[in-house]
């Protein structure tokens, strides 16, 4: 069975205020063309179809167009909701849409109910695990704790229970939207940390023939059978070095697996430039970036006059300007953002406690309170977005 694995479309998203709807349409053209030319048996979309819970009408129309085109191909498509999607909105009409071969899996209660496909070697059971917000689904799934690992363990328990009742030799595929340990993140993914922990161990998916992951935007292999497709487009400059692809997976009669990457169209390359303004404007080696989307980090000790206007004359698609002056760390004018770079919200909060208490950081009880407060804020944001 040939499977095309993709995820994280983020329809409706822009790139530094530059609209990407045309590039997203080009990607979907490419997806449909690949599904047809490669004669795939199923398309998998592992969450974050939309960029936000209430997407703009133009994004909904593009999604609707893509569903019609996939249905016209006669290629079964399985989609799950991600942490950016509103599961309830995405799942509206799922029962009716399923008649056209488009299987939307947005309800956690359906984790153990697969989409059943078959080839000449027998059945393949495809289980859709939508993004599982621990505090919202723990009770429904009967999880032992409120963390990501616990709720995914409970969901995989339902998968294994169903699979155990099927004919011997039934192959299995799981779609999941999660942060699996070993994966490399980027700046454009929304934080899903709960209790100070975001990642779950890949061993949760042991025994499954293929795990199609979504959430992280870089295409990567966690294990031979556990893979992220990554997003089809770059959504932040932290993805400048990504090769944007889909996975074309072939599942053999005995569950053996081969996978190859299928490149996605690149609307415009990304370039991260760093240096003093005059050097960036004069360096002949930077000519190859003149048609790229550019993030320029200026290191001039004193902020230059009209830096953006001057950069745009050479690099017309400059969309981000950052100032990081060359100064000694002890310089009182050193960038506050520079000092915070790479630190988590939890670390920043603990540093603040130590600062106001003359160097005495939080004890274990206070650290627990800080963690709970940060979790509550993140959960409140999630609930408000889902509610629209």
C-alpha cells in the first residue's frame, strides 16, 4: 500500500504579513498531482489543517477545493485535527464527507475506530489520533494523569485493543499530532508544554507499522517507523534550512516499510543575513539572496539611519529587521531579548523570582505553583481559541 503523508498546512497563515494563500494553493496542486502520478492508495494529513480555530473564508474555500479534488481522484484521505485547529469546526459534516472517501478524525472518543483500507495483501487499519489537550480529554480517555504521555498512552491503549481483535496480519498506521522526543522544533510551532513537559517518548507507538506525525515543521525521522512530514511551506526564518517535503511510504505485505521524500514547491527561498548595514549592502557574495525573503540582523553599535529603506533597495523582499548591536555582555545597553534568547517561560519566571529576592530562586513548592500558573494560562488560551 502506497501512502502519501503530509501535515501542518496552516491554511490562512501569512509569513511576516506576506499572504501565502497562493503558495498554499500551489502546494495543494502539487499534492493532488503527486497522489495521481504516484498512484497512492491513501493520503494522510496529520493535523493543523488551518492556522487558527476560526480561519478566514479564503482558507476555508481553499480547503473545500482540496477536498473536492482528492475525492474526485478516488484516493481515500484521512485527516486529524491539530492544536491550531478547532476540532469541532473541522469535524462538522464528517459523517457526510466520509461517503466521498474523506475521513475526518477530530473526536478523541474515536481513537480506537480505524479507517479500514485493503490491498491485495489484506487490511490496513488507519487510526486517527487528533491533538489531545490533556486537561480537556483526560477524563474522556480514562488517562491516569493530565500530561501528554498519559493521554497518548490511553489513546494508544484503545488502538491496540481494537487491533488485537482484528485478523492476524492486519497492518496498522497511526496518525498523531504531538511533540515526540527526538524531534527538532522551530519558532513557528505553538507551545504545547504541560507541567513543564511537551515531549512524549516514541516508544508509545511501539508495534505500529507506521506512525504519521504532525506538529513539528521540519521533515524528520524519529525512528524508521515514526516520522514527521513537516510543514509544506516555511512559516518562520528558523525553517530557512528546511527541505520541505512529504513522505511517500510503501507498506509491504509483512509490514515492511520504505519511505522517500517528495519535494514541495518553494515560493521563495529564505535568507538570514547578519552584519553591519554597510557590509550587507556592499558584500557581492550576498547577490544570490536578492530575490529571497530576508531577515536582516544588524550588528551596528549605533542604530543606522533608515535601515529598512536602505535594505529594501538591495533586498526587495526584506520582511524582518532585527537589531543586535555588537556590545560586551556587561554593557548595560546589551539587548534584553538577547539575554532571554533560548530560555523557556518557566526559566524566565524562576529567574525573576531570584532577581527580586536577591539571588534566592524558588523552592520546589514555589516551582510547582509557577508551573501550574503557566499551564493554566496556556490552557485558557487554548479553550478560548477553540471556543472561537
